[in-house]
C-alpha cells in the first residue's frame, strides 16, 4: 500500500537468469534423461530452475500437416484459376481438395493441411474446416511456405522431393526439432555454470554419482594449426589488469550470415544473430563461458594491439555511439594511438566487424575481475561479457576458446590463420591447493559417506588429486571454480552432488539451552510494532543506503559522519543512513504524489555512524557503529465519516502516540530531561533525554526539509533511540493492586511560579508531599499575560486524592492542601492566586 521509493535496486544484482537450450546441452552431454528429470538434476545440484518452456521451431509444430501426393488435377467447373485435385495422404480414400495455386499438378508430392489444422492466411491464423468453394467440396488446403510459417514464398504451393512418402507428418519430413528452453536462477558465485558446457559439466558429475548414462565431451580442436606470415603482435603494458591475453590473426574472412544451425541455437536462448564472425564469438561464449571479441584488423593502426590503462579523460566512442570519458583505472584494448575496446566490457564504434571486413584479430583474454567490475559500474555498462569477467572467468580455457573460434571462422567464414598465436602470460595463475581431512569433512556433512565416495565425486567434478590416503588428500581445485578456496568450500561442492536429501536426520538431537536476559529484545520490538499497528499506523521498510545529498547541509547528521559505500551501485545509494527521518519523508512524498495524503507510518530499522575523529577504530572505540531506531510519522487530514468530523494531524496527536508507547513498557514520562528538537530538522519540537542520554525527538518537520522532498503539507515526525528505550524497559517491573473501595476526591490550585519552573518538578514535589493519598497530579491550564507579573506563569493544577483504607475527612483534606501549598512555597516560592 505504501511502498518505499527506493525499491531495493541492489537486490536485482544478486542473481543472473541463465538461459540454456536442452538440445544444445546434449551436444556435450549424451544423456537420455527426460527434460523433467534433467530439471530435477539441476535443482538437486544447486542450479535452481526458474522456468522451462517447450519451444518448437514452428508454432504448433505443423500439427495436422502431412505429406500428400496429387493423384488428379483438373480445372474447377466454375472458375478459370482454381483447380480440383485428388490427394492421397496414405489414409486410404483420397481427399478432394480445391487449390488456387498456379503450379499445382498431378504427380506432385505436396504438404496438405488437413481438417482441424491451423494455418496462416493473409497474416491471420485460420482453422481448416470442410467447406465448399464455388459449389465444390474441399477437404483441406495444399500449402505454400508462408502458410506453414517455414518461409516467405507465396508464388505457389511447396513441391516436395518425389521420394517423400504420403502420410508422413510434415514435422518429421522437414526434420523440425522441438527444444526445451530452461531458465536457471544462477547465483553470483557460480560463474562456472554460465555456459552450456558449464551446466553439462555439473550435471555429468550428478549422473556419475547415480550411475546414470552420460558422457561429457567438448568439440575437438585438434585440427587447429598456426599459419604462415606475420600475425598482429600484442603488447600488454599492464599485466595486473590483463594477467593472460591471447590473440589470433585470420585473413580472407568473408562476412555473411552464420550457418542456420548456429542461428537457431542463438535465437533459442534469445540472442539475435548478426553475422558469421560476431555470431561465432557469441556462440563460443554461450558454449564454454569465455567472452570473445573480434576486431577489424584494418582498424588496428600500426598493426599492433596494445593492452593498457586508459589516459585520464581520454575520449572513447563505444558501439552504442556514446562518447565516454575514460578513467586512468580503465583497461582498454588499443591500437598504436587510440582505444578500440573497453576491455572486457564494451567494444568501440570503429573497431567492430563490418560487411567489408576481410581480416580479423580474435581476442581471448582473462582480465582482472576487480578492474572489470569497477569499469562496468563507472560507465554504467552491463554486458554478458562483463558479467562473466567480473565474477571470474577460467584462465585455463583461453587456448581452447581461441582455437574453437578460429576453426569455426575457417569453416563458416572462409578464413585462415596467419602466423603464430600471440600470447602474454608473464605470471602463471596456479590452481588453488587445498588440504582435505576426510573425518573433518564427514563431521561437517553430518554423515560418514566414506573416502571412496568423496574421492569419486571430486574427481568427477574436475578436482585434481595430488596425494591421497585413507585419512585425507591434497587437491587442486579446477580454475573454473573461482569460489572454492578452503576445505569447507569443497564440502559444499561435495554435498551438492552427493545430495543434501541423502544426509539423514540423526535419531536423537543434542542441544544446550542458554539463559538470556528478559525481556527478550525481539519480543519487545514485536509488541511495540503490534501496538502501533493496532492504533492505525502502517509499517514501512526503507533501504539503509541513501543519497549523500541528504546530509550535505545537515548539522545534526553531518556528512563526514556517514558510513560510505566503497563501490556504490549508484549516486543515490552511496552512504548508510544516520536517521530514519529522510526515508520516511521519501515515502510520504511518494504517496502524496499518488493522492494518498493522510498517513500514519512507523519504521524500526538500523542507523549507522562513522567516527571521523577515529577512522581506524583505535583503542576500545569503534570507527563504525550502528543501532536500532524507531521512526514515527503522521501527516494529512483523516477522512470525514458520518459519525465524526475530519481531523487534521497535530503535534500533540503524535506526542500522545509516542507517550502511549513509552507507558506501555512502564517508562516514567516525568523523569525525562527536555530540550528543543534540532532546528535544522524541525520548525518546532521537543527532544527527550534520560541522564544525558538522548531518547527521542519529536516535532513539526521544517519547511526547508519538506521542500527537498516535494511535500507541501505539515508533517510531524518522531525518532526514538532504541538502545536508550530498551535500557529503560529492562528496569520495568509490572505491578498490580486491587481496585479501591473508597471514593476519590479532586482539589484544584491556581499558583504563580517562576518561568523556569517545570511541571515535572512540581509533580515530583506534590507526590512526595503525601505518598499515601495523592494518586494523580494534572496540569489543566498555563497562563501568562495580563494580571501575571513579569517573569512568572500561572499553573492550574488538579490533585486526585484517595485513601485505600477509609473515606477522607474534610479536615484531613484541608490539612493536606495546606501542606501542599507550603511545599510549593518552600521549594519554588509559589504564590496562591
């Protein structure tokens, strides 16, 4: 009902929806699993299936369309262009079909849409029915390509090869394949599964674990050979940004459409075919997870590829036609003088492959993930390549990727390799070596699965065993598993394949009960939330990340006290909030703009602070701290109903709700120290403290602040420090007593006090004057003005008096009031009016 305007955008960055084709998977994994069983396998190994959709190359799969043979063909008796035919579809009795195609003839093999089939006519779908065409019965339709959705030609019917067998379904004759398109909800750490082979590799280990049929293979690249001549050389000037870089030069490239099978694979997963060169680089990325890039060699000035950091402010026009100013931290692929590509992120406008390209430089690289992530965020560019690079690509797949793409270019673009493969790899990135203790691993798993099972599963997952005995092993983690560092990471991998469901619950459970201080914090929080909700408040939940502009001119919450985000997702999410006030005003402004002007809101959430005087957290003090706060907001006018008038929100309404919440937990309102609320936040208001510790402030939000959020109606806000509040709750003891049997009496006094005398002090003196009979003290009027001396104010006080054991006598009451008056005179110099 009342959403936050932030909408938690950073949550969208946690997962990637990876789209895979089951048919494509089977190019690498030979398996007879049904698609349902395949999905079960994916879910079991932690690749959560988000959706699965059956896809046909042609909608409907040409259901109802069969091969037919035209036995007879004659002219229609009432038309000069229609033909009456007899068609054998292998079902026995030939069908009579009226056809308007000029090229229909006896002896042809054709495709016939039978009764009930849906075909396209004039761009609209039409269901075939038995009909009469100019008085002649027709039982179907002999089809052209465009009517079946397999082409655009409508010059005549589609004539098949004479070998076609009547009655054969069109789907089988045309070899149309069905496919299942699966969307996987891929977590950020699973960069190993961001390709078809990566998914197949994971499922292969699962099949081996359960002794199911399945072989894993990559396409052979042994046919790759280096060529004659001089390849375009590579110079890597920043090996930290590009630890490994490979390049292949290919000549005689003929740019054109990619092969039909490749286009179908790319389109199946939502990728748009462009040309054979670009499609091959995309195909390899979706095949094995390695991003590729092809440069037009004619655009490489000086015939040299330079991998370097950009010059600060260096202009660069990307493929989308936008000119960007580069940072000195950005990695670029450059020629002799100019950047050609924002490394691992986005290509340049002039370096891409065009129809006139005849020579290409094919890049296969491994870039520093941190560098790519910063560049991607700095320029707000998110691509399939940057996603893979910034999460960690496989450094060892580069040679295979270069060879695979080169062989495909040779086959489908007529290219051939020039010279040797260029490579820069000054410092080899080794595998992560991990020591395994089988007993400790089984303790983490919660089940003894045996060394044989551990070794078998890890080998199937690509772990290399350097040594192994019955107690443990030393392994090299595969370089495509960038998130596996420690033994516990290996246990997680092991359990994915072994199956969490195969770890049974033990027959008995052992636990210890720890004592905790009451009241329990979460219980208090729930009770307070319920109290406010029961009184018409709506709970909101805002993002803890906020724009730093909110704090730029704020004295109460200075900008240098903000906890900053090192790599913010955007300028609107750059610092952690110090107060709940700004988030609440965002929500109010959002709803007022949508005609929701009356609101009662609350939020319980953390606020965060940085100590600029102690940035390193020296000594016992911390540089960063956080704690809970409660924020409350009311604004607008309640709706007029038949039994009550509309009522505007007021300061005292919100003050009453705040005090109600405090009384609910037994907190004495009269022990607070009061002062003015922060003037940069409130036009007027009060701040409560307890022994110097801030408890809460409440007031009318200042016009300057409301203008910043586009709010034109009064807003009353309160914010309470949860730590101070809870420390008071812990001292609360619930007491009860039976109802009194004797009547209470009320007496009033009008007294003059000095201006500095507070009601809390007067109340305290009154209650101490007679703790037995004075039950309640109330202030019902304050007056200054005509008749009241300067520096004075008049308080009108009422006293509720009651004795629990007897009816109060008039003489006793007179004596008690005299003692009260004397106490006020002695303590405050009060005068009776």
